[in-house]
């Protein structure tokens, strides 16, 4: 498949997969880079903004990197009705301030996920109501439910990034931080305050 073909991307507009727009047993392989899908760019933008709280200048996505490889397959069985398998690999790199001294650092996330979306009518059934995983097609996959004809792929990606990112980036594990009295960077000098 021509990876730069615009057509498949319309199926993931705003990070929402339209289930009724994809065909059964015709796997969809997408590789999405920076500047190709606004909703994905926004995820990187928010990550940069959140991790650079003292930097007031507008967050620029050019300071980061992002790549999403995603494989989508729609299937049907008598047991599960219509279900969707989604596997993905996310790679993100972004600048982040050290949480103690605010020196710029760079962070990266590389993670993979494998999910199965089944209809929300299964959500209350004894078999699935307490399940977070499902073993299907020789693999354990995260179990999700979808309503109507939409799957929130963006939600899955946000969750993966949240779980895998470094919530406390440090420029050095021994960073001494800033003096709470005078603001001096204690890695550079000792101001004498306690
Ligand atoms: Zn630091
Ligand atoms: Zn001080």
C-alpha cells in the first residue's frame, strides 16, 4: 500500500476510527508521521507544553518527534459479532524541563499496544464485565468496548503515552534543584540557604 495515500487517513480523522467505513478481513496498515494528522500533532504539542511549564514561548512540534505505526483489522465471529483488532507502535521524543532545576532535557517514549474492541452490548455480560484482557487470535489483547460505529483510537494512544512516559524527568538523577529561598541553581553553586 502507498503509505502517503491520503484516503486511509480519513478513516482516522480526529483519532476516531469509523468502524462502518472499513472492510472485514482487509487489514489497514498506517504509518503516520508528524505534520500528517492534526490530532496526533496535538498530542505531541500538549506533551511539550505540559513538560516545559516555565517556558512561556509557544510550544513547537518541530522540537519533537512522533511516529505511529498502526494495524487495524475488522473481523466477525458468532461469539463476538463484529470486532476490531488494533495493534500499534508509538514513538515519541520531546523536550522536557528537569522537574527540579528546569534545565532542558530530552525524553522519549517507545511503546506498543495490542487491543481488541468488541461491542458495548458485551460490557455487562458475566463473561466480559470484569475483563480487561481477551485472548484472541493467539494473543492476549487489551479489551475495550465500542458504541455505535466509532472507536476512540486517540484515547488508546493517550493512555499508552500516559502509562509509559516519565512523569518526573530529571536532567541528572542527582539533581540538587533550585534553592527555595533565593532560586539559585544548587547544582552550580551553594547559596548557603538551608
Ligand atoms: Zn535538574
Ligand atoms: Zn538560596
